[in-house]
């Protein structure tokens, strides 16, 4: 039974207090009719006796205490899903935005989803070749992983994400990725960049877009990632597609969450973000993965901009605790014209160990990347010393490492935006660079691989030019 | 069954009226979906309830059913190799009944009710038994002999006890005391928030070897001890927890995944049945109990999961086993407390955490220990706890870290700086500490050699000297150091790279026995001491650094446990090499300056 009330007692920010309500449920969906006939949607955040606290998705503009009517719909936020959604554009709540026909739902699903049973999960271990050396070689992405890009304003995170989307493939398999793109509070220009890029590469008909742009209601953003994941789950686990979910920008999402928390006068945690930010982010991120016996998978690449490039800011910090690694973009490298400016030392892919090696990439991959990072780290230390003492004060070995780290940045990390390196090329390039360093320093590599790859120069030319 | 009525729903917190007669921490069933909840506050006839399942769609007016019981776990055969959620519901069974996603209101018994176990009595009818006495055994897995104990609070004379295949709910033994008759089954229940009784606490004196060099050699943990590893994300907390769960010298492992990633639990589930215990050769899963409450599962159950885990661990301790609990991560547990506390509108302490945070943390770790258990035959059990802490931004001033450090005796400080250099385990050798070193020195030395503790002290001194010298190097460059000091840097570097660094994903390097650790360390230190001697006797620093044998030292870690003698052989080779160099030096009649030129020439050539 649907009930309607006109007993709003209080409006504060995006929140609405309705009194005299009977039978309202937690998380129930609500429709609000303003005096001018506009319809807004909201959900119940708290019910206390006969009072219901409602969060309005579209913001409270135009709502008054006298004339508004509130309807409790008796169900939680659902979305109709269908594979016809591929190639379409929706708003942040999942309503068509491209003047196309309405979606005829094949199923109605609760946007909040349910946690995947850990025993039902299948471990992500299929290597995704992105064609970017600093990702494939060092921070390998696997199918079903959640790997965020930590960036800052002015850094080319969108280009990196677009390049990954464009080039991502699983070797030896023909299936392409379908993309679910959730935009939260990004500008029209940024969204348009992605749309143009999808159009150019012909991928647009395999993309579902959810757009909540900077001028759309901020509170709607709370639902955008959940709606996106609901569609992604349907496409992946019911329709058997491999889905790449790109969410941009999670910082805007968390700020919307903070707005609501502040309006509810909750005790804030760090920097005013609510204490449950971790749990809330986890309920989004953890929806990606693989399920045993299901063909499809969900790989997640959330993008978030770190305020002041500060990795310890609550949003990147809590994200890093949930996701399986992170790709961190470095302003220092970007200034040096290294692009994509992936900070390979701070970046990490936790799932790489199961996704690389014999039969996946190549037997020597693990030892090689450990050695590369160890050498690069030593080179960076030498570079720091050189800044203080001058290069002349370095020991011979340190000079070698310094040279190595420079070459590594210029040739390995740096590559063209449309350059798609195979994993073989990436690995061989790694060995080519390692040969600058004496063999005795190769402590992280097994003898057999040293013989096979370090000593024996491969016949083909490994060097790549952009 | 009595019931109350919901008046308020706010996330995982539900308030109900008409709850007179219920007690704190009683379990209730919320609404007709029968969600599991626990009473965390009482005021008049109002009860505040934390609900262990998602509360969407629940509203005022719905009933709350009282059970008048606290939160229990079921203890008996069937625990090992299981994976439970935070309130001990078996996730594999849930998957069979409800599919790939966890839905609400599921009621499944923790221990399988249909499986039969072979029970073998160890006492005869007519014997007088009391709480904690072993009355029989069940071979639960190849690694675990499950002892059946007389449950707490029950005693009497055995009237009847029988051998055979039974369900966990079948009566296997009847007792009679003066007043009443007790029917015993293989299973009993115990409230999770109450520590299980023991006869006597003992001081820790045995080492819990973990196969991890930096831990066992420098910052060891004792059987029955407590340790914590705080660190920022990406510093390898979970890998360390997994390594300990794999290789720690304990008979039972309880692994609590508290608010962490789902894929990590899957990793354990897939990997542990494959990995072999280095001592018995059996799959590691056969001694492991998993508790999984991943970050997207309901937050209140996260709070319960650490208690569920440690209660199961105590039960195995009471059988006389050495048990190790890994809790990853206790910060998520504390955050769950914070969330519930916030919704209860309690006055917050630091960073919004409740004022009772430190008390809860310390009483959790205090459930660890080495004890003389209740009952006959006399036996000792040990329960060690290792907790990961995930402070925001790696900041050690975080209240959870501080509360933890006040109680634990071992601190493994994980540093992101080491992780960036891919130095794993990223345990800082300068900031970490262990307060057990002296307590367990005898035990360690007995297992390895008389001078192991001494040797590790010496090595630590070298590492500390390195840190001091590094500061000088940073200011004025390495050239300004004397050859002796440069040798310290080289010696420490060899310790760092050849000993401390350990690759968890290398099939051999992942585990090093104490004996292997001792031999490796003694070669490193032998090399350093020989080099110092050679330097004194005139051998050039550059020549020492270029010795080929360093390659062999670097590869000691890849030697299998069965080939450890080759490590000692390196010492002989080292002695021979150094003797040759010293001899060459004394025979060398060239003037000082000319010789320096020669070495430089060598350095340029490759």
C-alpha cells in the first residue's frame, strides 16, 4: 500500500523530516511532489517512531514545508536492467539521458546489491594486457581486480584510464571488455573526453554511461556508483560479459557523503568525513570480482583525485585499504615530461603475483620486476644524494644506478598515448635496461633466468621507440 | 517466545520497546526476517540492538524476538577446515543454500549436523570426571586429533561411554553426580564474550617460529605471546599475516579476516589446501579455521568476528594445543565499534572512537597466553595472537595503534619506505621490538646453536651502526668515510639484502627454518668479521667488495632445507679466499700508491 503525507516538519540541506508516518522502512524509496508539481526522489535514512528522515537525491531546491507531499513507495531503490543498456547514456540515478527510448527491463534489481559470499569468489588471476609498460610490467592488472588511479588536479588520469580502456585485452581470448562508466561530479569536458575517445575507438556501443556531472545534484552521486554496479553485475554474472567499471571521481562521491553526514549532525571522523566512510566505500568497491562458475567478471578502475596530492587524505587512504593496489600518478614525473607519469615505487598491484609468470606472461616476470624496482629505488636514492653533494661525489656503482633510473623513466615508464606494447616487448625492454647494471647486482633474479635473459641477448631488437 | 517492538532504525542500530527482562549482550531476532542482533544498551523498557545483518526495509512496529541467551559459538568436531562468517555461520553451507550472494535471515547451524565422526573414549565407565577432562578423541583431520572435553561446569561419575560413529548432537557419554544426570555430546556451546577458564597462567618461554627471518631472528614472538603489525596500506600486513598462518609452528591456526578484502579470503581458501605443512607434509588447511567477515559484509558482525575467532582458539588451547590467531585487521573491528557507538550517540573519545576502545582492545589481547588447562590429564596449551592494525595514513599516533601497543609485547613496524624499495617483509629493523627475546633465548639456542641470540645482537648492532653512518653519508658523501666505516655499510647491506629480505612468493625462500636462519646469519657475520680482519691486514676495500663469493652468499636463501650443509661450506671458501688475499697482500712489495692504481684499473674493467 502506498502512503502519502504532507507533514514535512523540517528541511535541512538535502534532508527532510516527515512526521506522523506509519510503516516507513529503513532505506525505503520516497517520492516528493513539490507545490509546483515537480517530482523528486529520495530514500529513508532513519526512522524513529513516527518520524522518517529522508535524503533527497535531487537536492532540496523548491521544497517547502506547506505544500509538499511525500509518498513512501514501500520498496528500496530498484533499477530495471537489460543488455539493451549497452551504448546508452543515463543520469546518475539510471534514467535515460540521451533522448532514446525507455529501457524495457529484463529484471528489477536492488541498487544496494548483496555481498558476494567469499566462498563463491574465484580468485582473479587472468593477466590483462593494457599495453602500458609501467602497468603490465610492474603493477600488473588482472581480470576481476579493483585497481584505482590516485591522481591530482592537472594530472593526466583521464588519459591513462582511457588508454587502459582502449587497449585492455586478455591474451589468447577474443572476448572484449564492455565498459560501465560512472561519472560523479566531473565536468562536461572530462565526460566528453571519454565519450569522444569511446567514439573514436568504436567502443561506444559496448559502453553504458551514467553521468552525474558537476552541475547535477550532488546527492544523486551517492547512488551513481551503486546503479552502475547493479548494471555491471547483471551484465557480468547474468549475461556473462567481461566488464570494466570506471568510476570518476570518487572524491566527489565522498564529498556528497560528507554533506549528508554533516546535515545529520553525525560525529565526524577525520577531516569531517563520516566514520563509516570505509564501510561505505567497501560496499561499492567489493562488488567487483569473479564468481566461480560464472563466465563474466567485473574489473574496477576508480579514479580519485587526492587533495594536495596527499596520499594520507581519508579518501585515497581508505580506498587503498580496500582496493587491491593502486596506481599513483606523480607530479614530479609529469613535470619531467614522463608520461604516463606512473610512480612505480608507490604504485602496487596486490594481485599481480597470481597473474604473472609461466603460462600467463613469462617465467621471468616476477624476478624481473623485483629487480627493476630494486635498481630503480637505488637509482632514486643516488639521485637524492647527487642533489645534495653533486654527482661527482657518488660512488661508481651509484653513478651506474643513477643512469639506470634516468633511462628507466625515459624509456620504460614513458610511452606514447597510443603506443600499445605487448608484454614481451615490455619484459625485453626491462632486461635491456638491466644490462646497464653489473650482473653481480642481480640479487633478486634466479640464476637460470639470468643465463637465459640477462646473458643471452635476444636476436630480435627489444628497444622500442615511441 | 516473548517479543518487543521496533521504534527506530538507523543503519545497523535498531531500538525496540517492550524489552523488559532482557539482559545486556542477549541475542535477539529482529523482525519477521529474523535478523540476528545483540543488545548493546538498555534504558527502561527500550533496548538498543546492533544488528549483524543488513537492515534495509525494516521499520518501526515490527517485532523483536528475545532468545534470553548471549551470543554463542558451537565447539566440537567440524571446526577445522571450515570458513565461518563473523557470527559462526558456515559460509560454504550458506552458498549451497542461497547462492553466490549472502542474503539475510539465514539460520544454519555452525557445525554440520549430518556428518558422523568416529569417537574413541579415553576414559572408562565409572571414572570421576570434571570440567575440562578429556573423555575421548576424534581424528578430525590428519593433523588434528580433536579431544572431547567435559564442558565447563559439569562433573560426575561416568555411567556410560561408547565408541562409534556419531553425529555432533548424539549422546556419547552420560554422567551422574549427586543430584542430576548429564548427557554429553561431542559439541558444546560457549558465549563468545566470556574468556574460557584455565587452571594457571604460565610465563612464555618457548618460541613460536614463523620461518620469517626478520621475525624469528630479530623480533621473535613466544608461544602464548601477542604481536601487532601496524602499517599503511601496501606495506604488506596481509602478506605477513598469511605467511604466519602458513608457516608458524602452531598446531592450530585461526585466521580472522575482519573487514578486509573478499579476494584475500578466497586466496586463503584456494591456497591453503595446496600448501604443505613443512613439518608434517599435510595440507595446511587441515589445521586451519577461517573466520571471514569481509569489508562489505554487515559492520556489526565484524565486531563479533574477533570474539568468535578467539573463542574457537581458546577451545583448542584447552585441548592442550599451541594455537595461533591472526586478526586482520583489528582497525576494522575498532571502526565497527566506533560506528555503533556513534549511532548510540555516546560521547566520543579520541578520533570519534568510543572511550572504552582501549579497554576492549586490551581485554581481547589478554585472552592470549600460555596456560595450564583445566582438567585431566595435565596439559599445557598456548594461544598466541597476532593483530594487524591499519592506521590512517600509516600514522602511529592513531588511537587503535596506541591502545594496541600498550598491551602487545612484540611490535613489527611496517614501513612504506621499505615497501617502495620492494624490501619485503617491510618490517623496520630500527623501530620494531620484541620483549620476548630474553624469555625465549634458551629455547631458541637449544634449537639452533649456543650463540644464536648473541649473533643476532651483533647483527642488530651492525644495522644500527649503518643507520648512523647513513646520516653522515647523506651530508657529506660516502667517500668521506673511512674504509672501516664503509665496510660497516657493506656488511649491513649484505644483512639487509641477503638475510632480512625474504620473498614470500618464492617456493623455497618463503620459509626458512631456525637452523637455516642461524647458518645464513652466521655466514653473513663471518664474512663481515673476516673482511674487517683482512682490511686491518692491508687488503684494499675495493677488492673485498668485489669478491665473487658474495654471489654465493646472496643465493643462500634459495637453498633447500635438506642442503643446508652447503651453507657451512661457504665459510670454508670464505676463509680460503681471505687467506689468499691477505697472503697476496703481504707478498706484495709494490708501494702503496701504485697498488691503489692497480685496483682502480680493475674497477674500470668489467
